[in-house]
């Protein structure tokens, strides 16, 4: 027994050392490459690095054809959006969106509560993350700041992508921080879904145990559990209307079917009401 205890302690010590080194590495990255400061902030759940932009294009095309004056009053940063999501929107319903996993005030996930015991070995599975139901990549790739290096950091280096858009594009910033598009998700599932499209996946691989969440990377598609299909559809319709994002006819057909199969319930109305109290607008598809 003593040997096993020492071995377990040694493994925990090594894990702690690796975690500390990873954090140190991220902090160094934030200082050495300021353009990654925003990403490091998101990974560490802090606002350690200022999202410093020495100069940026003032081209109005960066804001697209959406009138900034009509944008909802979303949280000013993604960090603030996450805190509001956890502490206010889901304060008394600490269950992950896709799989219904229970989590505590520190956002540690009880994988046994939702049949995800097979993911215990994955560190990211043991924590809750804020998931963009409509991926940031999908609305970001249509913005000039995502595609072109319109920003310059404090050392004169141009950069583009998420950090640039958060700095200079109020439409992207609003879409990125909009609570109507954010849900708590098990980190490993958030990572596996990434920016895959929603759709139907052939077969039932059940890679996530009791959670009926399917991913097929070969066709870049993820299929959610039936219980949240309608919620996802109504979030997509809201995002498309609010930020003038075009959905294909095929997407609209699928999402309309999902919305009919999974109608609005009391929990979805409560979530919508809480978000409206924070940022001043409802999702009109949640009635």
C-alpha cells in the first residue's frame, strides 16, 4: 500500500509541475508575442495581458453592414461574458448544455453525473468552458479583420484574426461576447466540436458514453443530443438576424426541423429572460 501511495503522490507531483510549466509558458508567450495576449487571457481565464493595439485600420468595412448603434448591450469582454454566464445565467442550474453534466462553483465537472466516465483521463474534460454555439470562426471569417492584418501590436507587428477583430470591429466583438450564443460545455466536448458544422452523423459511435453527442471530422460535422437541437436552431436564427450572417437553405431547413422537434421549454425561457436582463435584448425565437 505504501508503494502505491508514493507512486500516486509522485504522479500528482509530476502533473502539478507540468501544469505550472504550462502556465509559465503561456505567460511568456503573452509577453513575447503580444498579439496572442487575448488568447492567453482566455485560456487562463484572466485579463493579465492588455489587448494592446498600437494602430489599427479605421476602415468602416471592418464593421460590415450592421449598424453598431443597433447592437445589443453585450458584456465588454469575453472574460466578463464568461463570468456572467456562470454566475448569473446558469447560477442555479449548473449543468453542461450538451450532456447535462453537473459542475460545482469552481466549474469542476462531475463526469459520473452524465455518463462521461470514459473521459476521466482528459484534463480538459474535468472543467467547464464557455462554448460558442455559433462558432466564432464562422462569423469571424466574414470580417476583414479576421482575414487581413489590419492591426499592429505595440512592437509594430501586424496581426489579424480573433484578437484584431475584438479590438477594432464592434460587430465581431458583440457577436463574440453575446450571451445568447454562449453555453457551459464540458471542455473536451467543446474542443472536439471546435468549429465543426452542425448536422446529422451516420451511426451511433457513442464516443462520449451516455451522452448522445456525435462528431465526424471526416465530414466536419457534429450532431448534438435531441434535447438541445431546438435550442441550437433558435440560437442560430438569432445570430443570423442580429449580425446579418447568411445561412444556407440547407442549414435553414435542418434548423427549422430541429426547432419543431425540440420546442421551447421553461429552462430556455428562463435563460433568455436572464440574458435579456443583462444585455437588454431577447432572442425573439424563444417564445
